[in-house]
């Protein structure tokens, strides 16, 4: 179809040109035969049509620019020389140069200026030698041609430099766009843009690789479809706050995002309100997977509040838990702190080694935990010291029962891996609170003091029991030996 249009245009131009050239020839304004000029006109028109240019360039306008440019210059030169208009060749040639520069790029402007200079010089040499006819005096032709050439060359140069600058800008933009696309496609972050109604207007390609969701399916969908159902109300409220705050507002919050496979992962959403920006007109949301980071933070928090050996909360975890329990203490539901110190643990370490001591600690931790009620808590706060928190305490007798049970637990020998059995025992101090106005540190200190009092009492009892035992042995020995 384009070829037929081109041929029809060329034929029509020739038919219209013949009477015009006849009139010009009659008045001495052209030197060539009208029919020759009428035949040249379709060729000149055809050479400038885009379908012909593509045919010469094998279907492309940026292919074989030198061949297409040379052909066009040759036709224009032959046309102007035949008509006796060699002085206007530079002016007509600038039209050829500009069209080709626009179509083929800035690399054409240098050969265009060269061909312009060559064809202009050949034409004027022809005029000077009489080989090329002219409708004006040769001297006038030379002067006019020089002036027109300088203007034409300057025009071609300006157009060439302008197109070159434009191409550099376009190339830089193309490289930046390609780099951005590569980064977006390789990034593990998902970038979305949604309007004020949360309808997605842009979704980065990473969504297919990261979440397994189709980029095309998400466009136009509600942003909340990416969010776990249990978090949608929270996310909707956060987004509404950003919209209400106005243009430029930026905020971040964590969201549970669901992948196409149903996996839920934590993402940090950084939301930037650019609804008022005419280039964006949306909420720009950068979605970054922070699941591993949050898990690591949780592990660090757990490690900071727990004992490595037994897995029980440490002193920090104990005080935090005790603070929460004290805040809920009431007259009818108090809190008790039991401070346990193992009595002969140092002897186990000195006699059997620290590995054996660790075995004892792990075994007693399990026993103590089993000896508490489900709603009570146990912690290891130092090497041989444990602490228990009793919640929902109603009277002192209830606490005394737990203390007795834990003391008996610690008195039961522990079997080591080598078959040896060791017995340690424990001294236990107690602190009670039936109101939320007690401080955790104060309660722990009171239980510690009470534990030392219990330890002294236990030591006093053991020493006195030892003395009484020794006295009985001496008395029995004396009694047996006296009669003899």
C-alpha cells in the first residue's frame, strides 16, 4: 500500500509539473526542456519519500545513510543543473540534508556538508565552463551560490549538532532506563504505585520473582490484595493516615505479605505520598523483605533475656516478667518471688569438674520447672542461683507448699553421665507482694536476703544436728565401755 501511494504521488507530481515547466521555459526562467524536467520531478519526489528510503535501507531508515544521501544529492544536482538553477542547489540540498539527519541521525551531517560542497563546486565549475546552463549571468550565479552555500552549510551544521545533542540525551536516558529496569528486575525489593483509592497503577517486575504474582494481574487491583487478611485493616489505616497527611509525607511500617503459594513473610513498607506530583500521582511504596532481619532480632532479644545452658530466662528476662506480673498483682491474687541458691554446687564443680556441674544445672532446671504450676515462671539468674515467680498467690501457705516441694526436688541426688550421683540441696528465700506498687529489684533483693537467712538457718541446723549426733555416739560408747 505505501508503495502504491508513492508511485501515485510521483506520477501526479510529474503531470502537474509539465505545464508549469512549459510556462517557465517560455518566459526564460528554465533552460532545460520542459518534458525532461517533468520526468526528473517524479524521480526527485520518489527519492525523498519514506517508503523508498526504507527500501534502499532494507526496511530501516538508519541503514545505508550515505547511499541514500548520495542518491538524493545526485538527483537534486541533476535537476537544478538541467533547469539552469545551479545557484539554488545549496538551498535545495539543505532540505535533503535536514530530512536525512532527522531520519538517520547526527552521523549524516558531516557527509551532507561534504556532498553539499562537492555538488555546489561542480555546478559552478560547470557554469564557468559552459557545461551547465544558467538562467542568470555566471558572475551572479557564482556570488549567489557562495552566499547560499555558506548559509546552507551553517544550517546543516546547526541541525546536525542539535540532533547529535538530542541523541546523546536520548542515549543517556535509554542507558538510565535500561539500568533502572535491570536493577528493578534483579532487585529483591518490590516497588508499587497506587492511587488514592489503593488501585495499583504500577508494579515492578520483581513481584513475579519475589512473590510469584503476575505483574499484569496486579495492575488495577486493590493494593491490599498483596497483604495477609489479618493485617489489612492495620495497613488500610496506615495508608489513610499518609493520604490525609498530604503530599511529601513518608512513613514506614511492617506488613505481612502473602505470596502466590500462600507463604506469609514480613515486609517493610516505605510509603511516600506523591499523589500531588503530576509525574507520579500515586503512593509510591517500596516493599522490602525483612523476615530474616526480624527473626534475627527476635533471636538476639531471646538470647539477651535467656540463659544459654538451660534455656531459662536470665536476670534481665526475669525482671521484665516480674514487672509485668507485679502490674497485675491484687490483694486476692499476689505475686511471690522465690530465690534459690544451690548449697553444695561448688563441691560438685571442684570434685567432678565444670561439665558435671553443667549436668546438675540442666537436670535441676527441668525438675524445678516441673515442680512449679503452669502459670509460674522460672529463671536462672547466675551460676548456681535460680529464681521462681509464683503468680495468682492467695496465701502464705500456698507459697510454703511450693517452697517445700522445690526444696525436696533439690535434695534428690542427680545421676551424672558417668554413673556418679551427687546431691546439692538448696536454700530458698521468699518475697511476697499483694499490690502493684512493689518494684521488681526490691522484691528480688528481699528474696535474696531471705535466702541467706534460710541458708544460715540450714547451716545452723546441720551443725547442731552434727553435734547432737556426735554427742550421742560418745554417750553410747561410754555407756558400753563403763560396765565392761
